[in-house]
């Protein structure tokens, strides 16, 4: 791959990351949260790989783009967005757990069906929280 192709690919992935980060909100779906983390890890891996391959032939524009992207990940995502996502997931898990615990006594078929959906939602949230915590461990 030429340095222009590498630079172009890095630009595309960085743009995708910027779009995902700018669309982060408190009521994101689980799939959106996973996608954001996947893209952060993907771009971070690309940065590591590119830094190992950098030499005098690489254009300064690529070095500049790498620096800006690292700053975006460390300052915007790691220190601002990541803690918020983790807190939102924790709060949501607590709320869902409380809701499930308060549903006791006789239940209709509809209540059982809704409770089943809540349990599935809780499982997904807990799994995603575990994934997000693994990312957190990588930061320390």
C-alpha cells in the first residue's frame, strides 16, 4: 500500500470516528455504544501501526492527522464521553434491576412477557458494560 492509500484509509476511518463521537448521546442503543468503542479501538490500532511504520517518506499531513486523532480520542472520548457512557450504563442497569425486583406477586401473561424482555435488555446492558469496562482497564 502506498503512503497515499494509507493516509486516505486513515482519513476515512478518522472521519467515521469523528461522526460517531459527535453523535454520542445519553440514550444510545447498545449497538451504537459498541460501534463507537469498536471504531475508537480500530483507529487507535491504526495509529499504533502507522507510528511504527513512519519514516522520512511520510508526509507531515499524516503525522498531523495522527496527532489530531490521538487528541480527539484521549481528550474527547477517554476523558469525557467514555465515563459518561459507563455511568449511563450503570444507571440503566440499576433502574432495570429495580424494576424487575419490584415486580412480584401474581403475573399476567403480558407481565411475564414484558419481564422477559426486561431480563434480555438487562443482559445486553450488563454485557456491554463489561465490554466498556475492559476498554477502561486498557486506559490504566
